[in-house]
């Protein structure tokens, strides 16, 4: 009887470990809008390492307790622990100070849009202050050309819809949600925001067919 109990406990532990595993997808940027190519994403528990593609996308298998390390030559390394409900993560790597870091970023092929990198890296590297906007809809209209707000929904121009609705999918801190949530988010609480209407939105299936608005909010020490 004791042996059966031990076997059952071992089976339960193994089963729990397997059920916690999930596929985590994400995208790596610098300066909130420039995709990083060939950045390394490492899963601590398994030492699995993948490289981001030409759009900065990646996909890894991890569990609820995993820590991911994201790195690229010329940029600061970021470590984060994705929450269990998060299925898509946005990581923003900061360019290290100095001309050498910029040379690494370009020389190692991490950045395709060199002109844009040179332009934005000469600006103030501090986080963008969105407090000038009174609400999220005003922020989105002001920051992204070709994006409209119609009846409380975000419409991205240039996206051919296959759905009856033409509204973009809203993703806040990795969790897909409805546009109604935007009214409850103060712009000053936003750390970064991106609009995606290229092939990388396909990971959301039909929900992302009208484009995706990715929002990362400030948490803990970022506040």
C-alpha cells in the first residue's frame, strides 16, 4: 500500500510539472518600435535558447516558475518571469551607451533599420512620458498615423479584415482583452505601446486579423 502511495505521489508531481508547461510567444524591440533580429531568448530551467526572427518574434516552451533571459550584443540584458496567464510577451532592450554599442547592434545584424536606430538613439533614452494625453484613445491617435478610433474601437488603416468587425485586438501586459478596458488605463501608467499589422499578428489567429495593439503597463518599481 505504501509503495502504491509513493508511486501515486511521483506520478502526481510529474503530471503537475507537465501541465504547467506552455508555449510562450513574444516580440523583442528596442526603443519600443524597432524589432531586434537574432536576439537570444534563454529559458533558465531547460537552457533552451532561441533566436528572434526578422520581425523580432520568438517562441519558447516554459513553465510557470521559469525565468527568461533576453540578450543581444550592444544592448542591456533583460530577465523576466512570465505570469502563468501570459501567452505573449513584449520585451524592450535598451541600447547601451556609447558608439561601440551602436556598432555592435548594426554589425551583428540585430537592427535592420539602421537610419531609424541612429535617429532614435540620439534622442533622450528615458522612457516616453505619456502623461500629456488625457486618455488611451487620444494617445493611440496621437502616436500612430493611420489608426482611428470609431465608437470606442481601434481601427487600423491598411488592414484587410476577414471578420465582420474591423476592430483591432487589444493586448495588455500579454493578455488579450476588449477595447473597453482602455478607458480604465491612465496614459501615465503606460510603459510602451505598439501597433502591429504585419505577419507577426498572425499568432493571434483570426482575432489578430485586424491588427493588434500591444500595451505594456508600468509595474512595481516602474511606477
